[in-house]
């Protein structure tokens, strides 16, 4: 709730500070907000969402212990492919991290999970490929453990399981907003299509 209030206040302050400018928040002569102003607002709302609404994977607010996975590559040898590296913008660190989580196998039963201390409202997800190789997830679904203590899939507007479009390269973050917010204790991404290998960095959105 606090994050939502901060975002709202940021947009209000931004707009109120621009009322004297001809190309900011003022309406045009017809009393309608111009297309340019609408785009300006969209950009700034997105900027506030990006800066204030992340769950905390990238910043390590979510600890390594809260991130688990069905498997990771070469788990018997090293941790460079571990789920703990599946954080948005995780860098490649030689002999430490390949710059993503990399699953042991390439099948639809692989998953990466985040366990939360408290039930949390989640509105979307950001995904990214592996930092040092051309590996990424092209399509995925999201499941969550809710207050009823059951696993459910995130659905689309028709009520069927949503298959989200993922990444097209290894570096560009892709944001997918949910049809409606969910309240979750645990979150899982199940990759369904991939490029070369199932490798993923990610972050969840809370507003």
C-alpha cells in the first residue's frame, strides 16, 4: 500500500509542478489532454513503477535463501548456475556467476520460485536472459501459492492460464503486467519455450 501511495503522490506532484508549462499537464484549447501530454504521463508513471514497485530481487532485499528452483546446471560441481543468480540485471562474474539461473534440463517441469515472508500483492513480472550467453526464456507461465494454501496459475482475461511472451535477446528486460493483481506467499515461473537453454533473470512488481 505504501508503494502505491508514493507512486500516486509522485504523479500528482509531477503534474502540479507543470501546470504553468504549455506542454506538460495543461489541457489544450478544446479542454482535452493532448496526445503528447498523455505519452508524457505514461512515461513518468512507468518510471515511478520501475523505481518504486520492484519486489526486491535486484536489490537483494529478497535473500538468497528465499529463492529456490527445481534444479540448476552442474549443481554437483559449482553454484555459478544457481537460482540465487536469477535476479534482474545480475552481472556475469567469472568463476562465480554466469549471470542468471540456468536449469539443469530443458523441459516444462523446470521452475524458479520466490518465497515471501508475508502475503504480498503482485501486479506483474520482469524477465531477462543470461548475461554472458545467448540463452533466454521465450515463453512462460506464472503460478502462485495463495492464502488458501493452494497453487494457482496467473490467468488471462478469459480465466485460462496465461502464457506470457518472454525475451527475444539476452539483455533486454521484458515487463508483463498481470490481468489483475494477485496476493501470493510464493511465486513460480515455469518456462515453456526458450532459446538454446532455460536461463533466466527476473523481478516481480508490486504496484
